[in-house]
C-alpha cells in the first residue's frame, strides 16, 4: 500500500468523480483508476459503488476512510516533526475554529504564525463545536478552538479563556441605557437566538432555566453576525459572546447577572494523537497572543 493510493482514495471519496479528482491530484484519469484498483485488490474489498459516471463510498470504503485519513495525518505529523529540526520549513496545519472566534481570536494568531513560519501552509475551517470534535477524532484536524467541557472523552482540552455572554439591543430599545440586568428580567422579552443545535444556545437555555425564565424566542439564526443585524434593525434582543458584541459598537451590550453566563474556550486535541511541531507552535501562540 502506497501513500499516493491513500491520497487518491481520499480525494475520490470527497469528489465522488474520477475526472475531478484527477484534476485535483494532477494525474491522468487512467493513473487514478489504476491506483484505486490496486488499492481495492490489496484490501480485497470494493471501496466504491459505481453509479453511472459517479462513485459512491461503499460500506467498506466509508469505514476505511476514517483510518486512511488518520494515517495520512499521522504521516504529516511525522514529517512536520522532522521539519521542526530545520525550523518548520514546510508542511500544512489544519485548524478547526468555532465561527465567533474567526473574527476575534484566530486572525492575530494566524498572522503571527504565518510570519514566523512562512513556508507552513495554514488552513482554518469554520466549524461548529460538534464538527470540530468529530474531525479531530477522524484525524482531519491538527487542533480545534471551541468550548469545553467536550462531548467526547477522546478529546482533551487546554483552557484558553473564559467569555461572558451579554444581552445586546439596538439603540432605540427600552433597555439601551442599562449596564446590567438580572436574568429574570428576560421573561417575556422577544429574543433572537442561535438554534438549539449550538452549544452556546444550550448554555443560554440552561442559564435561563436556572433563573426560572421561559424565553420568548421570535427568531433563530445560525450566525451571530446575523443576530446582531436583526437587533440593529428591530426591537428584538439577543444574547451573544462578549467578543462578538465588541464588533458591533453601534449596539448596546448589557451584562447579565443572577446567574452570570460564561462559556469556556479551549484548544482541543485528540487524546493520544501525535502533535506536529506546527500544531504545538500555533497552540503556543494562541496562549500568548493578546485576545481581541
């Protein structure tokens, strides 16, 4: 089994089309088909079901994809470890980050890392917390930036920072002049919130239950920036992370009390997995770069 065969397999699993994968990998379609046949013969399984001109992962292929992805990631981690001996002169770093961190925490760290290690390619993926954990377990990410505690025991977390959740309202909202507000005062207030599939929404709901408040949710949107826009153009209020609220100076942010709502951010790793030199260097910068 050769590394190139694993790369062929994983790209085809992504595109489900030989022609597109051949273009992606800069090989001929016949070379790609031959490499795939060799891999299937060696494994003695059919990795793809042929559907007209397309391909679909078979059950065996879907199972093998997890291990192939992890194997290539470990090889890349080994290569990066060797590159460390010459000062991180090559390689790729893949980071999964929760959406609200992309405009606050991540840019300064990416900029500092790229300046220090210009030959290491950095890919940052915009992902929800659950997807970050899943991709870490599949070996498709070097590290993640999300919240803890996590859902999977196989994920370990390095604390990064704590962040308050704030009530945000427009300039004409009756509460625009308030600096703080008890959670119980949210009873009956029309709200725009993230959907329940978000970990942040589950934190909000738990805090509201603790205050014995049944929220009046008028709007659900899966983007914090969109929620801020709704508050800007209506009488709805929202509950958003403090760093996101700072990005909207035309809105009014109000501290919530009784209870205070705080989420805990961290650097997520797959427990027991190799950590490339690039991943370690990026994590170190995350811990030392001033947070915005």
